[in-house]
């Protein structure tokens, strides 16, 4: 069960709202140890003086900042501690801004904020007021001796807090070596086809649909190998070839989406379903099959799948 990693209060104006902080993520990864290939035992990492090759005890290690090649300024722990921000227990709100004004690049690590003891009403008041105003709070907080810029927003019944990168930590897009200097020119037809492809792949965001398939495959392989199975190494796939014809690629992509069938395609919007149903009804009255040659999506609730099943029979 998750435990609170910090407790304090949200401060805005003269109002304090006691809160507790919980991490909103639980990172999943497959960790490997370094082993000696001959003995199978773990490798130990040692701190060694590069000039003598001798191991250095931890208590003899100091922090140094390199100001020039092989020139360092040594900083003691006490000197660093003297610069630590005040270890306050408050999340100090400085501004309220619109959510769409924040570039997602600035978000770092997400947390949940829950009300502290006796703070339910004040917490609900702040949450509801922010939700009604559709605003995000920009604040500062000190966690583990590090001051962070954070964004607080109302998400349902809970306030969430995300630590943020400072402006000078985000790489300027214009500084990229390979950034396009001018936007490529596209034709109206190409744009329509691209929009149609996007629309055919559109649906609601359902996070549970997406899995870390690489991690799952690694764990499965580890289990198989632990049971004595010999693992065949698959050849590396070749790099994808350049697309010779953009329009041909768009048309092929749209056709591939249609062929996936209703079970795999994202759910259609209600208006689209009614339209598709009308087309299907018209086609039935004419006695022909609906091929949807206009290029629009065909998502009429699985009729094509049943037709294919009958054809197989």
C-alpha cells in the first residue's frame, strides 16, 4: 500500500490547506546484475584513484566541480548545506494559469495530494474552485532539500501535483541541428488524405489498452530460459525503406486500417455509426455490397465481419 512521502500544506494567500504527498507512479522495469561470465558471480564496483589505481574509502571522497580540464573546485557538504533552501512544509502557490498554456515538455514527475487531518473542507474548496475556474496552480515546494517548481490541478476528486522543469532546462527547438528551417509544402489532396487517416485511427484514450510489451517479452524469455529452454536469437529487422510516393503510402495506410476489421479499429463516433448504417441500408436495398469506395471509414458495428464469416462458410 502506498505511503505518504511528504506532508505539509498548500498555501495561497492567507489560506493553508494541510496535505499529504503520494507518488502517482510505480515504475516498472527489468533490472539485471553484472556477473562474471566464467564464475557467474556478481561484479563489485570499486572507487579507485585514477592516478594510483588504489581503492579509496568512502569517507575520503569529496565533491569537486570541474572548471577546466583536470582542474576542480572542491565543495564540502557543510558548504552545500548552507545553500539549501529553507526546509518549509508549505507548497507556496505563486500563480494560477490556464492548463493549455503549459507545454507538456515542462512536466517531470506526477504526485497525488490528499487532504491532511481535518482539512477535508478546505481541500474540497480549493479543488472545486480550481475546477470551476479551469485553472492550474504554479507553486514552489522543497522536497528532500531540493526546491521544485510544481503544477497543481484538480483531477476529479483528487488534486494532482507534477514537478516541472525550469525554463533553462528545456532545450530550445530552434537550437536543434536537424530542425527543418522551413515547413515542407503539402498539397490539399495530401492534407485531406492525412486527415482521413488520422480520423480513421481516432478513438478515446484508454490507458489500459497500452502495455509495455518489451518488458513483458523480457520477463517471458527469462522464465523460459530459467526452465531450461534454449532461446533462438531472431535476426535484426532491416531499416524501413524510404517512402517513394507519399500519396501511395497514405492510400495504402487507409486501406490497411479498413482491412483490420471492426474488432481492431477504434470505436466510431455515434454520428459516423448512423452514417455508416444508412450507407449499409442503402447498399442492401440496391442488392450490392458496400465497398465504401469514397475512402471514408466503415465502422457499422461488425456487419462486415459477419459477412466474411458467412463467406467462409
